C-alpha cells in the first residue's frame, strides 16, 4: 500500500484493491519456482531447496491470510470512516 501511495503521489495511476498485491505474489511465486530449478541443478543437498520451498509456502499463505484478516482489522479503522447520520 505504501508503494501505491508513492506511485499516486508521483502522478501514476494506482489500484487500491488487493489486485496489485496478488499480482506481485504471482511474480514472486514464479521467481521462487525458477530459483528452485537453479538450486536443484547446482546443489546436491536438499537444505537450500527446502528453505526456498518454505519461503514460497509462507509467501503464498500471507496473501490469503491478509484477505481473511482484513475482516478482523476493519473495525479498528472505523474511526477514519465518515460518521453516518443516526
């Protein structure tokens, strides 16, 4: 979201939804797959590859966890919303 803010500040068009974050996660996933292939061809042990697999798993789950947690976080930001007339 900070990147989106700074992009908007410099005059670029931004998307304020999670679509941008999802796109970044997809790019990181591809990078991790490619890196795993390089590690597999260069290293005989499994430790480095296992570490990358764990990192990739963590990265994939962070996005889905964020989506779920936004529901829980929204009430914390209600004070920033315009007050509704009652």
